[in-house]
C-alpha cells in the first residue's frame, strides 16, 4: 500500500510539472490563456486524496476525516501553500496545490488537511477579518498558523512553528496562547525590523497563476474569495459540519475548541465586541527610522511608519447595581488586556444617582476599593461628564435599571453597555450604543487574548492553553 502510494505521488508530481511547463509555453504566446487541468489528472489526484482521507478516518481522532467529507475539493496552482480553504455556496472548499502538496509524505498530507480544518473550527476566517488594517497580513497569518500547528505533529519542514518564530524574530512567546496574543507580539517584532518580509520583493514565481513554493504571507489569500456571509450564518454552517463529523472520541484541545464555538451562540460577546470597537478608534502613524517606507522602500531618505493607536476610554461602574466586585475586577482586567495595543487612557467613573468618584488607571494595581454607597441609578450624569471630555469610548457596567430616557445624549464617542448580575435588559428606550450581557462562562474561550488575566471568575478565558 505504502509503495503504491509513493509511486502514485511521484507520478502525479511529474504530471503536475508537465501541466505547468505546457501552460507557461502557451502563456508566452497568449497572455489571456487560462490553465486547464486534464480530467484524468484531476481524477487520479482526488483518488489520492481519498486514500489520505481513508487514513484520517482510520485514526483515533477520525473527526478530520468526517469533516473532510463535508467539504468540497478543488485544485489550484496559484496558492502558495499545499492546501487552502474558503467558503463557497453552502460548503467549505478545500483547495490543493499539487506541486507543493505532492512533496509531502502521507502523515504530512494529513497534517496540512487538519491544519485547514482547525482554522475553520477556530473561526479564524472571521477573526482574521476583524484584525485586517490594524496588523499586517504576514503577522496575522503567522499568528494563526502558530495556534493550529501547536496541536499538530508531522508538519511540513517549512511550517510555521513557535520555535521557529522565536528564533527568527528573537521572541520569547509561550505555547498555547491565543491568536490575538500572538499577532500583537509578532507585529511588534516586524515593526522593529529594519526591513520586514512585507517589503521584500519576491521574484521566485514563474507566473502569477502558478505558485511552486510556500509563502507564509499568501497562505490565506483565498479567504477573501469566500462568500460574504455574516458571522452568525457562517457559524451555523460550521456547527452543522462539526455535528456531522463527530463520530468518535475527540482530542481534548478539539473538544474545547468546539465547546467554545457553540458557547458563543452566534452572538459576539461583550469583550470581543470591545475588540471590534477598538479597531475603529482613531489612530495616527508615528514616523521611524527603524524601518523603510512601505510605498518606496528604495528611498532611504524616507522614514517608515509604526502604528500609534490612541484611545481615551471611560469605564463607568453603576455602584448601585448588582454587579459583584469579582465581576467588575475581572471585566476591568479584560478591558486593560484588550486595549494594551494602544496608548490608552482609562478613567473609572463610579456612580449611582450621581457621580461619586473619578480616577484614572493604568493597571489593576490602580483599581480602588469600591465606595459603599447604594443610591438609585441614573445614567445621565455619566453622559454629561463624558460629553465634556474628548473620549473615544464609554463602557458602562450596570444592571440596566435606571431612567427610560437620557437627558444628555452621547456626542462623538461610541457606547458599550454591559449588563451584569440580575440585569436582563436596559431601561432606556434608546440606548445610543450596543447592549451586551456579562455572563459566567464555564468553558475557557479561545477567542480572546487575556493571557495576563487570572484564572476563574466571570470571564472569556484563554482557551487555547490546553493540554493535548
């Protein structure tokens, strides 16, 4: 079986290069020519993929084999990785580049398929989209690949691993952290380099429609070709595919990923929503001589730029409400963790029927013991205060029981209401912002970077720190 498999791989590899060679000759004569795949090549290639999938099904963790059954398959020579994925119609599509895929042995082929499925289960297609514009494509791709590759054995020799990244970029990243944690650290390292891989010209490709080598900056380009679905719809499709794939015992890390996905119930939790809001906060660029100008890297007289996010945030605490000290402290920890990419200024405002105390914080050490005052609740005083300050965001923790109409509406900033304790709805008829619920979460979540948050309590905890 193994000998015949290797022979088939070698034969397909030779055919793949013949197809590329013939295409390049045609392309030189006709610039509009499209690469055509012979039917016999496609049939034999997918018969090989069936053998790989059979091996996946025979594994104890047969989830990946059954998940592959739920996916469409296609061949594309223009992807710079052995496999790639996107969502088309009502299915995920798994793409193969034969000239890269066929250089792998059977176990490595299995791992690269598992790699794409883990991206899907981790909802990386959505999470990466949220970070575009704030981080480079390279940083996002490397971070996502570290997360999924940490759970895999028998990786291709060029795969992005934590060990390689720490050596290559002189970092000291810990294993089993979240995607968002890694992307921040990697981007910082890239920004400090005199010339990053983003600015490097790559002349190694024979043709724009053919990729013959692995390129980490392009590995997830196909995600942009996915159907434009909202997050909730995509999650529903994902959960259905997962349900049809669970035929046996799952590894611990996979069980936790799936539980976390189902736990979100299609609605973005308050702290993930805060991350989304922070992406829209006004930012400026700081000039630096530590890197070249991206638009004109050959111009050594032009300085490059580093991100210089600024954020002024007011965190209002309704001290008359039912939010506990533990809930508030945990929430503030997550606020501080989420905004740590920014030159932020956080102001705590304690209030009931009026503002009782205002102070600024930089870390949890600055949080003061809450005042033991329990008056009635009015939201208006906080908005009157916020309207006198040039802030970007107001986060209001409350049980929601106050007046039904604001006497002073927010001006020039976003508002995020976080209901806690026994609160189930906001008393205001017009919220002038988004209302989310702070809930106890038993399962640690993979979707947030809260690595510096204590374990326990009410939190979207770091889920990816799980033993295999």
